[in-house]
C-alpha cells in the first residue's frame, strides 16, 4: 500500500476562529499576511501557534504520511502560512474558488468532491474542522472499498492539538507498509 496523504486545512485548524467574545487562544500569535490578489495595504490578520510548526515537522520526519495542504489558502499556504510555522514547502491541492454561501452546499464539505477526485484510491488522513456526517460516511465508504480514510476534526475555536497528530500517526502506522515516497509532488498536487 502507498503512503497515506496527510491533508491539512488551515482555517479552524491552524488558525482558530475567535470565540463569542472575539478572543483567540492565548497560545496563538498575531501575524499580518498578504494573500495572492490582495494589496499590501490590505493584509489579512491570522493567529498561529508557533508550537504547531515543530509538531508538524515531527510528523513529516516520521515519513508515515505525505503532507499536502488542503485549504482555500491554496498556494498561499506554502508561501505565507508554512514559513511562519517553520515548515518546508509543501504541495497543495489546487482547489477551485466556488461561488457558494455555505461550506456545505450539498450537505457535505465543499472540498470533498475535489479531494476525492485528487486522491483516487490513495489512503488519506484529512484534518479539517468542517466535516458533516455525510463526510464521515464518505470516509467509511472509501475505507470499505480499500482506500483507508481517517477524518480528524479539531474544534474550530481551539484548532490543532497534539492528540490529533498522535491519532494520525497511530492510524498511519497501522496501515500495511509502503515504500517511502520517491517523487517530489504527489499526484495532482501543485508543487511549492
């Protein structure tokens, strides 16, 4: 079996949403970034936990999974967010920019159909804060058909925790052994 992909979202995972009082976790530090298409005088404020970088690097060093950004930040995940966490350039899934008013236009996460097509029959652990019961049913169906799939869903007001990555690694470590990834970018990913 091939190595599973570790699909990483950003908003609600690495960048927690403010609570009802507008506060973010005390562990997170403010950064102003300028995403593609924005002017330098109109930055976006993000709150990141510096501890997330070393935790993710520990996962990368295990070589149990191939990390890939799976976020509406697209290439900006590699050029803006990753460097703030000390991460190397990672590939990303080139998600479209849908004209939607909800993240669940069909009752499930809008990214799912694109991720499903990108993954093919590859195993994956996907960390995102916005799954529905239909996404979990999709993951169970993929797994039943031989494409092991684990969905991990952090609390969007707390974000990524060490236990999410521990669970991801334990899951990946139980899959049949796979040779280390030899190619640069995974199938369908945009290289950084």
